[in-house]
């Protein structure tokens, strides 16, 4: 399933969707762009193909979430670009979502609003004088999808917001920037609790920043955040309200013999997430993906050089500044697989234990989603590679559907939806 945005010219859309944010929940996919828009797609009636069911999505609605603003105190412009989207757990017929740009978080309600039209006016049709007074009537029309702003949460971050995550109690959510993790109540937008606040006297002395943060999927007392030093901290409020006294560190010691000029950059975790069963964490840095067992913080279950083919090109990547690209990672609903993007319009689907991996291409040249690369640790020890290298075409956003074998991938100005097989052997990947 491929969606191509045709509302405007290709150049305008391309400029907006590069670096977009995407989130998938139940029957909806939401995509945010550089212009501050939120574009929604709704799941259509699926069609069967063999033993599997094809998941289809169609255009649903769009609305303007953020506008560009100017911060008078700091004399800086705040871009309208969407940094993060978070669907909230559905409790009513309406949909709720959180969206954020660099500084302001907004809570949106999306619902079907019934149109009402007034007819039978006294002066309708250009009449200048009244012959008799009549009472206007209201006629109900069709329903239209409406996005209504419910609350705004702002003035709590000094740096660009990089994470949003809903708490398991459905009453709170967290937001994170480079040095702070804030916890908000959904109903209170003028108070916030800073769960993590890294003290810094001089901005030039900053050596470690927060790259992502997320609440535990089932326990409202636990959250985690990753850092640019390649570490993940798991915090439990039941132990202590101060993060440095209640955290467990998940980090591999750095090998001094392999350290080089690029080590600090490529070891920075770009994104980390919990699995749905809440037993593991997946993390992605520039080269590797890791699987951490929450009960064991000394050594990861998996430490796979998924993008080892980039190591010999680090000098070129540094000169072009592509080495600073951030690739997200998402877990499958059965917690067995992870998906993450790479260059050349490609993305990887990896087994949780690293036993197998498949590389797929999100382009119009590959409509059947045939794998362009496969890896099986039991059959061969060849490293994972790409057939071609194009660093200008990269997939940074890839989301796995929380309840089915479907992956949404944002590539350039297109949204691709890949359907996986519902019945597969345990040693096979769902998209082979």
C-alpha cells in the first residue's frame, strides 16, 4: 500500500516531509511534516490474499497543528516542524493525540462533528423589507471530521523537545529535551514535575544529552531515557523520586582499543523503546541495534552490527554530516522483531535475538516488497550489507502496528505500508 501526497507540488511536499514524524495506533496512521501539519490515514476494509489479510489505509483528514512563532525573550524563531506525535489510549468515541514542535505540546481531540445549517432567514434572497416575521430553522447536515485543540503545554523546556510518551495510568505523559524529562498531568497545563533535570552551569560543558525517553508500557512508576553516551537509564519512582538514586544503568563498557575519532558520535543512542510484553528494550545507535533484558543490565541479549557496512565510510559521512542522522526503532506486537531504517531507501527487520534479518526497500520500483538482502546467523556468517549506497535517500521513521503485522514507513514525500504474513514459522521473519 503506497500513499503519495498530491495536494501540492512535489517540491513543496518533499521539503515538508523530509524529517517527518509518524505514529501508528489501532486503525489510524498520523504523519507530521515540516509545515506543522498532521495528516491522518484510516484503515480501510482489508482484503484477503491467501492465508493473510492485506491491511489497507486511505486518506482520512489533515489539520494544522503548529504555526511558526517568535520567542521574544531569546530572540529566536520557533519552527512549526512536528517533532513528535503520540496517540493516546482510546477511551471514548473521539480520538486524542499529543503533538509537539520544539517548544510547545498540544493536546488535540479528533471527532465527527455534525454540521448545522440555518435556513428560512427573514432577509434571505436579497429582500430589503419584511412582509412578515418568521423564525429561522436549523437543519442538520452530514458529519465532518474536526480537530479541536483542548490544551497547550509550554514554557517547561529550554531545549528542543525530542520525546513524548503516555503513562500507563492514562492520566500523565512525559516530554523530554536534551537535559530534562518532565511529567505532566493531562488535565493541568500550568504545573509540571521535572523527573530528570541535569544541572549544567555552562552550556559549553555539556558532554551528555538525553536522546529519547519513554514510559513503561504497563507500570506507571517506571520510565527510561537514553543518552548520547550510549547508556539507558531505567528509573522507578517507587524507589526514589530523584532519578540518580532510583535508576539502573544499561550500558556496555567502551573498548579503549577500538576507540577512535567517531566513537562518541556513532555510539550515541538515537532511539530506545520498550517491547509490548515489557520484558525487553530495543535501542539503536548509528551502527548497532541492541536488545536488553530488563532483568539483566550487565550485557545485552543482542548486540548486532546491523549497519556495519557504514564503518568504512565514516569519513565521507562525517564530511557530509550524514553521520549525525538519527534512526528510530520500533518493536513488533509480539515483541519478537524490531524495525529500523537506513540509507538507500531501505530498512531492516531484525529478529530480537539476531538470528535472522531482512532488508526491504521502500520505493515504487519494488511494489511486491521483495527482500533486497537477507541474513541468517545459523546458515551463514556474512555481514549485513546493502546492494547500493545512496546517503541522500534515507528512512528515519518506521513504525510497527501495535496489534498486527504491518509496518508504516515514511520515505521522502511518500508513506509506504508493508503487510506481513500472519502465519510464519518461528525462524522466519514476517516480511519474507
